[in-house]
C-alpha cells in the first residue's frame, strides 16, 4: 500500500513518492541545547521516530539528518550565566539529549555527519548568506545581514499567513519573535561584546537561527529533499523562513513533504514551570516510570491531534504496555506446542490480518490509534488460546514474525530484554540493582550512566522489576 501523509505545504493528504525510488532523504529539527529536553519536545521526536521506522518497515532506505543548535540567544545566555565556554555548556546538554534518545529507544540519525552541530558548519552558512546578498535577497546593515522578505513573493505559502501588514524595512534580530511578525529576519548577527563570534565578510558575528537549518539540511541532503518534519510551533516563522532563504538561494523547491506534529498539553494546560506541570524525561524517570511507558504514552495519539499528557494517562499507558509485554513474552518464549497445524485454524490467518490492518493504518497518515486498536484486538483474541496450549509451531512462527514486525515500528518492547547479555553488562546491571536496594543511589546512578554509555536502556517499573535492553 502506498503511504500517504498530510503535507502542511499543500494542506492535504498526499501519496508519498520520494524523489529517488526507495531512498528517502529526511531532515528533522533537532534540539537547541540550552537545557534538558522536555516531554513536549519528545512528543515530536517520537513522532519522527515512528515515521522513520514505518518507512523502513516498507523497505524504504531512510537517510536521516538532524541538527543540533548549539549557538543562539539561549545557549549564549546560558553559558554566560554559568561563566563557562559555549562549547562546554552545550556539550553537557547535547550529551544528555543523546542519552535521552537512547533511553526512549529513538533511533539516532543515520546519514553521514547526521547530527551536525551548528558551530561546526559556520562556513556553509556564510556561503549561503553570501549567495543571498549577491542575488538581492539579503542586505547588510551595521555588520549584520537580513533577509529581504518582500523579495520572495511566495513567503507565507507554508503557514498560509497573509503578510500585507509587513512593515518594509522593519528588522528582527532575535532568534525568536512573535509568530505574527512578518518583518525581515536576521541571517548574520553582528558580534556583541563578550559573545562567541566568527569571522565573516561582514565582520565578526554569528549566524541567525533560521539559516542554520537551511545550510545544514542542504549540505547533507541536497537542495531538494523529501521530508522535513518538526513540531507545529516551528511552521512559522522558522520553517517559513527556511523555505524563503533556501529557495531564494537555489531557485529550486526546498522540501516536497512537510510533516508537523501538534502541541502537547499537560493536564489540559500549556506546559510551564510556573504552572508546576513542566516535565523533562528525567523528572518522569525519577518518579519510577518505565521509559517505554513514556514512549507509548507519547506515541499512542495521532501526531496531528493535540496530546493531553497526564500522570493518570501515563499510568494507563504503563498498564497497556504491561499487557503487551506479557503477551509478547508468552509468544516469543513459547516452547510447548499443544497441537498440530491445521489448515482450518484461524491463528495464522488472524496474525496475517493483524499485519495487514496494522500497516494499512500506518499507511494512512500514520494512523497509530487504529494500528494499536488492531494490535490489542489480536492480543485479546489470541492470548487465551496460547495459554491453553492451542498453538502449533507454524502458528508460533507466523505470530512471532508479525509481532516482531509490529514492534520494530512501535519500539516499545525491546526484544533484547528477553535475551542474554554479555557478562560485564549483567554485572553492571546487578550492581545497580543491589545499590538501589541498599539505597546507594549515587552508585546506582553511576551504573546507569555506564550502561547508557555502552548503549543500554535501563528502567525501573512500579512492581520493582528492573529492566535493561540494548
């Protein structure tokens, strides 16, 4: 079945047809590493992970790049506040973000130089800005460079915003500004005293936020690529500005399919530290939640629907996942077959129907709710028969295949949890469990960190079980 996705650019669902056969070039906006990422961020990253996993399940070869924004107003302010170098400040949160990706079983970008840091690609940004200046789409003023919005007639085509009220000559220097503002935006910011800066044709300075993504995405994926994904808060101005500066520079279409996830609320309200409803992944892990339950909770609502995140909902996700894990384990580890295969039996055909329904739902704009409903219907109808021993070897083989294929897309049941681990990994895990029991939490944290560095996910469930997976 040909996948179809809602394209923000066209405003409708379209059949997905990559430029180059089964190869998909995909760019996702990464974090600005000024603090720990929160669950609203991870709602978007998990949606993007689902998108990639689904495409790979359909035998597409996904070339995925994601940027790391390590220079902007917030990172500079954070480094200054702590009195440390920008690189030292951002490295801490970059490492934490990568660890969080591993914890939530989010696949890391796989394209060469697939997590480029903005500060490592300044020359590419300068080159792109020079091209815009040479073609009249940008201008220099007081050692800064601005994009001339009125030079790009199609500005607003992604966000569908009408810009008649745009004030000619008004300039925006901040890396963030009000979403209704259509003024010229900064490409290169003149150096301020005490801030990090780089040499350029316009004097010392640094890139604006928007030019970073254009330069890095086109460097690694080409002037035109297949998918650009992110949260809906980035549609305007960030993604709108990316289109303008990229297409003005190359005169080619920038991105063919734009996919955006809706925002996340917490208890029906916008997440805010002042509201007391602000959660990072680490906050939830500290409360004892299984990271796979967190992943499930952030995954289970369609990406174009707002997600109301609650702790009660997270408890429900944990219970649903517990049932799924138990079923998965009973199938994968099943060893006693109670009957011979019969062509009249429905277990194998039910599994094949599940496969068809599950992947058919995902082909329809990643309809995860429908996909999960088909999976749990199958679990409910099949679990009793398996426990009664009414399972043949042929049933087992087919059900296992389909479950594994579904889980490769969902990523919520690490298969390695049921396998063997190297001796040193088991020792680290056992040491961590002992340390937790003895309330030597500092030692337990060190063991978790060591396992994370080796690429293992570690979690603790409410029933006292400690889980580990690759």
